[in-house]
C-alpha cells in the first residue's frame, strides 16, 4: 500500500519531472544518507554516494515497478549498492596509490642505475620508426597498450606485435650475444 506522496513521486519520476528529485530528497534523503553512512564512515564519501544515488534514481525512475518493491525498498537498494560500489572504488584507488614513504625512488644512487638503460632513446632511433612510435608511447609517454591503440589509431593487436618486435630489436642492440643463436 503506497502513500499519496509515494504515488506522486513515482508519477513525477515516470514523467521525468525534476520535482521528483526534490521530493525524494525531502522525504527520503536523511534515511538514505543513514543507510549510506552505515557503509561509508567518511562523510564526504557518503555525500558523494548520496548524490550518485539520486542520479541513479533519476535515470532509472521510469523503470521503477511498484509490484516488485515498495519505493523505499527500491531506493534503499540503490543507495546501499552505490555505497558498496563507492567502498570498492575507494579501496581500489587506495591500493593503487604510490606510497612515497615506502618508495626507494629517492634513495637510488648512481651505482644502482643501469647505465645501459640511460641511453635507450639514442638506440631507439636505430630501429624502424613504426616500432619507435609504439615503444615511445608505451614507455616514455606512459600510455597503456589500449591508450596507444586509440591515440595512434593502430589496432591493439598491431600495438602488441610492434612492441614485441621493437623490444626484440632493442635486445639485439643491448645484448648481441644472446640473439646470435
């Protein structure tokens, strides 16, 4: 049994009327923020998740089916799942961050650097240009293989092949004894 305000909100959502979001926030904002705050302890992340929840509700509003769930149950699920996604995303980003205090970048001495690798760009010019372009994009511009494929307008398989061949050619320059078998 739905209340008149729920019916009004559902009707407005189906029509794409922006007043639906105002009413949702007014009637359900605090409860949804409470749900999200149980999952996310950081208030800023919780606010972000609440905003994302309302965006998802707005986008999915026309698909709401009162026969499957009450309005609050539907909102609750969206809010809860958004909060869980936010936790996963935040944890994933945190695990990928560079830990400066655990890094040895600042403690390297010139003895620990591979002197042969320092002149790689000089030797890079001695291989075919199509291999140079790919190696330069991947190693010196920091692109992923997919990004290089998109940026250079070269199929991903070709990027991978050119990388493999280019590295093989560089290996011949740096370690000629191992390539003469």
